[in-house]
């Protein structure tokens, strides 16, 4: 069998009778011949597959004819005919009517019957977008047509009571009865919402047909993404993909993260780590990067996923097993997220615009479970009574001024030493007990969250060039006042056909962020320490004026002011600080991809790609002279004395403020050469293969410095000495200032050879394989460690195509997959060579000195994870029920981990630890999705889907034997124990709480059930394995209900099998010089007197500081505070409505839809009965976000 396609001419006419092609056919099937005609002529061929596949042995000598003539020759021995419909050629079966006339056109048949009418039909999808190429026919006639680019078609002389059939690939067909209507608007809906219903997917290097995909993958289309109107695409995929766990901890934020600063010195992701996390099939590493690899338009990207406008995304594919992802080698063990952006189509220009506005309430600050004022005052009095706060705390000298406590302790101490009477104390405490600052925190520091987004795109083109351009702007205002984030994205995707054979594609993006971080966070307010905002400390007086609080001894502060006019007011005023904060970050990122693809010969194509991704980030914090930071620095660093006995300079800033800057640059480039081969042999054998070479480099740099006395108008600053001990501080000691210029750079280079191939026999049996050979400059000194081959293989059997399945009518599709392969992962902070850094001159000799900071590891190499996957895909009962199930096993070897090393070999280098490839971990799990199309009617559609995932792992390495666990972990901080042989990597270990003894100290059980005192030794066997920190079972349920132009969507998520540690007391104050105030409500439940052990398990303040602290630790990390993290959450309900096209301006507006969405509706059910949201186990002072309030989004989508 062979087919030759040589050239086409006259394509400008776009008529089958004018376009000429030259081709030769030898013993090919009709299907192959038609596809060849389409490829040579540029027309889209539409034909009934079941009929066309019957015809074989088509031959045609090498000739040049018009497309119409070629088709007549090819179809001469068949019962098929063709018709041109715009840019498509439609084949249909020749039929005879009642007069025995063959292939009578639609108009001719219609004119035999009267009265007839002309009908205009407009076809759109479920969100109002026109469907070009929808097939329209009148039942009982051979006539068939297609809608144009506007989704329109006009039928001439349609007989009354005729049935019009409208269909589109992948959508439910609609049959309408002709009445008196002249204009009919029809919405087609997807046959199924199943995410697996994608004919092909991209792995970043190639499009892979679903029919020959052996690996485990899931694709989400743009239509699925559009159901959740959030600016960050990551939050749109929560719960939708089997095996993919998306943890959203951002509360009210989508892209304005708690941390937006890239830290290039770290080995793992830093941006957004407190706001979200994504894992694909659990974790595959112990210390390396756990986040999946992100690929955008075929190129690895280091940009945060919030950088990409969701409306620019055509689809997202998750590669989950080795067969799907091992072609990426590096970090493929974590899974791969492949993002494909939208491209232009050869149509007239189409304009799309959508906007959404979101509103949400303020968070409930009381969720933090803090003491009220009366409880706080009672706690402070006991601290004074028991001597933990003492006279030294009130000494106004230069040596103890910073140990001054809050007002409750001041009153208690005055009562204790007789400075005030009991009645005076009672009156003051009674007045303060009635105060609560929660309402003022909400009023002055918080705001209702809101966001807005605007997206505009235009796409179109011709046969020789297409384009897709878009602009998107999003702004969000989180709950913290004076905090905001803005994002602007610009996209230009172009494609050109060169010399009628080659294709040149470009993808250019600009992403611009502007962050304003001037708010006061929960951590600023409540993090344990001397500066905590206590419940009775109000932010403003009755007139709304901010109240200032001393964070040092007020008598000492007054003495400074009296000694020199250069000293500053030392009170902290929350409202003033809010207004004076000036913290801005601007990130500008640019990406450019250029790809040229050229056909070589008979299915062989060559392509070359170059990509560059650059980021410029500028973070600026300015402390003007009114800020507490500036005033505090003056008061602690300025010494008015000029006595020469002080070995140092005098520090003072006479004008201007303090200006800290951090500049970060990232420059990534990729160069790739690739060959691809796709060909069918003798209708039975299909081969698809790629192979190539790729170079990649990442260059990161980060510099920071601080200017003192900086004038924002003139740019002038004061020269400073950043040397060690350069200045004399206020109390006469040598001191240094921060902000010396620093620069850190990191470069990583990769050289890779890759290949991927599949062979399909008889469209039923597929064998696939891939290999990647990676070389990395920062790994082992010997090439055998530095360069590593990673590979995969897979099989697929389309069972439903077998002859024995033809009688099983209720099975639409049934396929079995099996794969095995090896994936890799790296750490970007570990190097194979000794790290030596210059240090200060030796103190004894005065000679230059250096220090060894890490030891060499010449055998440093890749982490490797082997994955076995077996999957089943099915569709039943005419696609009423469909889904897939995957079972997998993962085996990690050569995992990096820091193990102790004998001091005789390393001294104190690396704190007695060396990171080596010496760990192993196994894992396994199940991914499953099920979709049911319950109702499919003209006016009604109802479908529902369930996603289920299970993942677990186990450490299988004797290096993690319990004997290696330090005694301090076992006796005092068992929650820090991780990676124990025989346990999951995220197991939570805690004490077994046994209540309190008669003195109010915590008791715990040992393994035999005997009680251990607060200071008794605890061994690993005595600890309790409380469960997994990450729920092993998770997924979602969603349903879509459509009635005519209305569509209702509901999404609920769930997780089971996990636990979390309930927030409790972090510390008691047990030392005058460490006033770590904590406001956790559990403090009010503490033991106070004998007998309280019968009604509480919270230890008290009785005993020495050591006894109190050890007792508290045993309580903090005990099973008394372990709660189940199981829940079912109602995440979203949305209602959309598409306006009928009959009421829209013709030839201008093609579709308009509006929608209203409610998110974060709360828990349907949760296992713990203490009111905690397991995704937000917030502790005062350690919370970045609180559970988000309900949000309401209103959206408009218009197509022109």
C-alpha cells in the first residue's frame, strides 16, 4: 500500500472544481485515500466511518486533477457521493426517494412538497460559543450542510413537519420538528462531561491519540476550566483529576500569595508554599522538590502557575505514570502538568470578552480560639503570683528595658508589691475584662475580600496563517486592608505556513504582577512573643484615634527622650503602622517560543524549537521616619556620647528613611531539535515516533541591599559602614547594621536525548516505549553518576474492537493498559564537590581564613522512581456510564536524605550531617473516575461524576530504623519524627496522653500502659502512630443539570483517613527574659489547683520552669490534640444562562451567557466535633489564612 501527495494548486479559489492536486494511490483503503485528499487539498473531509471503512483496494495512477475529479474517480465504485460545504467536503450515502431519483439535492426534494419555508439555524455550545462545522440535515433526504464560522446555516424550502437533525463531533445530537419558526437557535451539549473524553492529549513533545495512549493521563478542557471563575487556574482544578491532590490554603486569595518572593538559595518551591500545594500520586522524594513539573506549550516553565491566564488555556493534561511522563526525565517522578494555550483557527476574526466580579465577607477572627480579656488577665496574675514575671521585668535600666510586660502583669505586680490596693486592682481588672478588640481588628485591619477580572481575546486567520491574541487583567483585594495584587497578561500566538509545506509557530507572553503588601497580618498581631496584641488592648479610642503601646519599659523610653532630642517616640500604634507601611513588589516575566516544523518524507517531519523565559522581580520596602521600625532602630542604635572609649562609630540618620531592596532575575532557555514519524502501513500497522536532543539552562540571580537616610524624591542616601561591630549602640556595645550588599547566583545546565515511539496493530493493540538520557552539571563528578537513562514501556489492548465483543451491545468501549518505567528527580541545592567559602580573617593570626561548609559527594546522582501501572477505560450503555480505573505501584531508590556522619570524618561540617543517595520508599494507590449521563433530552441534560483517589507510601530503609531517632525527639518533640522504617513518610507520632498528676503536670502512657511522669524517659515504642498527616483517600463529586438555556453546576470535595494536630498552647511564660505571650484559649483551661486534674488535661504553671515547660510539651504533642481531618466540603454552586440568539443583534453578537457562582459554602460533614476546618487548623500567630468566607461571583461572557 502506498500513497503519494505531491502538491496542490489554485487553492485561493477554495472550490473543489478549481483546486488541483497531484496524487498517486496504490492499494489503499478509501479512508486513507480520503484523508490523503484532505491533506493535499486543505479541505476538511467529513464522512461516515462505518461505511467508508468497507471499501479497500483503491488505486489511482499519478495524475493532476481537480479535487472534484479526484473524488469522482475514487468514489466511482462506491455508493457514496460528496458535496462541498464551505471549507469542508461531506460524503453521504446515495439514496433513492419515492420517485426512485438518486441523490436528489435537498432543495429539489423540498420543492416536490408544499408549502415550504426557509429556516435560519444558529448553533452554539453550552456557553453560547458558535459551533463551526456542525452537521445539519433534513431527515429522509440526502442533503447535508455545515454551519459556517458564525454557527449559522440557512435551509431553503424546508417542507412542513420535517425533522432537522443537528450534530457535532463529541456533542449530543438534536432533532427538531419544523413548525412555523423561521429562526431556530440550538445549543449542543457535550455527550459526556468525562474528563477522559479527549481524542488526543499533549505530553509537551507531541500530540498522542487517545486510541494509542498506554500511559495514565487526565486532560481538562477549557470548557471544564470555565466552570470555576477564579484567576488562578490551580484552584479551578481542585478535586477534578484522579490522583491529583490540590490543597488550597489561601483563604480569600488566589494569586496574591502570603509569600510572593522567590528564594533562589532554596532547593524547593518558595512562592505560594503557604497558599497551595499540588501532588500527583503522593510524594516520591524525601528532601527534593515535591511539586510536579510544569510544561507550557511544550517547554518546561519555572514560573508559578498563577502566572497563566486561565482563559488562555486550551487544556491541561496531567501525566501520572512513567509511560506518560518519563520522557521528561528530570522531576518526572513528581508527575507532569502540561498546559497547552489556545491557538488561532482559519476563520474570520472572532472576538471573545468575559468579565467576572467576586465579593466575599470578612473572615471570622474568633475562629482563632483566643482567650478573652478576663482569662488573659487571670493568666497574667498567675504568672506574677508564681514569680515567672518579677521585679527585673520592671527595671528601667538599659539592661532590662526590653523585658517589660503588658498592662495586666503590671497591675498584678503593683498589687503584689503593695503599690495599689486590692480594690483598685479589682476595679481596673473589671474595666479591662469588659474590653474585646476583635471588633476593632475587623473594623480597622480587615475588609471584605473582592476581585475582578477582564479578558479579551481575538483569533482567526487563513489557511496560511492563524493568530490568537489576548489581554487579561485581574485585581484582587484580600481580607487584609492595604493589601492588593494585580496581574496583567498579554498573549500572542501565531502560526504561518511557509512555502505550503513548513509551519512556523510563535508563542509570546508577557506577565506582569504588582503586589502591595502594607497590611497587618494575623502573625503580626498574635505570634507568641512580647509584642502580641492582647485581648484588652484596643486599636483605637472612642474617637477612632490609634492607641500607642510601649514595647519597652516606658520609664526607660522617657529617659531617652529626656537625654537627647534625637531619640524617638517608642510607642507602637497599629493604625499608624498600617498607614505608614510601604512594601511593594513588581514582577515582570516574558516568554517566547519559536518553533519550525518541516515535513521531510512520507510521514517524517523535522522540527526545531527555541524558548526563552525571563523574570525580573523588584521587591521594595521603605521605612519612613514615622514607622516603628525606623524609630526602634534609632532608639536602640543611637548613642549620643562622643567619648573615644567607645570602639565604634556613632549611628544616626538625620533625614530620609530606610530603603531595602531585593532584585531577582531568572533566565531560562531551551533549544531542541526533534524528528517525528507518523505512518500507517497496509491499513494494519501504525507507527508514531519522535526523537531529539535538548539543551536547557537556568540562570538565577538575587541581590539585596539596604540604604539608610534614603530620600525617595532625590534618591540620595547616607553612606554607612556595614562592617561587623562598626557602630556603638545605645547601651554602649559594639553593634552592626543589616543590609550590606549581597548577591547570590545559581546556574543549572541540562543536556538530554529523548525518544518516544508506539506501534499499533489493527487499531487494537498498541506497544509504546520512551527513553531519556539526561546529563546535569551539578551532579556526580563521574559521568556514570551525572548522566542517567530513564525509560518506560507500555501496552494497550482495545478489547471492545475484538470480534467476540460485537454481540455485547451494552459495551461502547473497553480498553486495558499496562505500563512500567523509571522516572527521575533532583535536588538543586546539593553539589558533588566540597563547598569552601572565604571567611573573616583569623582572630589569632590575622591571616585570611576560609571555611568548609559542605563535604564532597562524588557519587551524587539522580533519585529514581520506578512505576508500574495497570489501567482500565470503559464506556457502557451508549455512553450513559463511562470512566477509568488505574492501579499503580511506585518504588523509589537512591533518594536523597541527610544522615548523621561521624565527627571523626567531618568535624562539625554540615552540623554532623551529609546528604546522600541512600534512601528507599515504596508507594501504591488507586485512581478512578466515573461519569453517568443520567438524562439526555432535547431540553434536559443531567450528568454526574465521581473522582476517587487513594495513595499511600512506606519507608523501607533500615537507615531509618528507630534506633537512629534522637532521644530529644522521642522524649519531647515526637511530631518532628519523620521517615521511620515501616511507616508512611507523613505519619504523625505523638505521646499517649494519660491526663495530669495531682500537681498539674502531664502524664503519658508507655507501651505497657503504665504512666510516665513529665520528666520520665520515653522510647519510640511508647509513642503512638496517630495516623497520616495527608489524607490517603480524596476526590470529588460534581453534577451538571441543564434545562434549555439554564445550566446548574455543583462541586463537592472530600478527604478521608488523615489526622491533624489541633492548635493549642505554644508556650508558657516561665522566664523574665523571655516574655513569649500566647493567647491560645487552651490557657484558660489550664490546671490551677489540686483537683483540677479531674476536669482538665491542660497542664498548669505549678513547679519550676523546667517542669512547666516539659509538662506543656508532653501535652502539646499528645493524642489529646489529634483530630480526624475527614470531611465533605460543598465547594461551589453555579448557575449560568445563555441568551437566545434570536434576541441578539444578528451578525454582531454570536452569543452571550451570564452566570452566578457561590463558593466556599462550608462543610457538609466533618469528623471532628470541635469546629475546626482541617484545611485551616489555624493557630493564633501562625496563621497565614483563615477559612474563607462565602464568595459570590458574577460573570459575563460575550462572543462577537
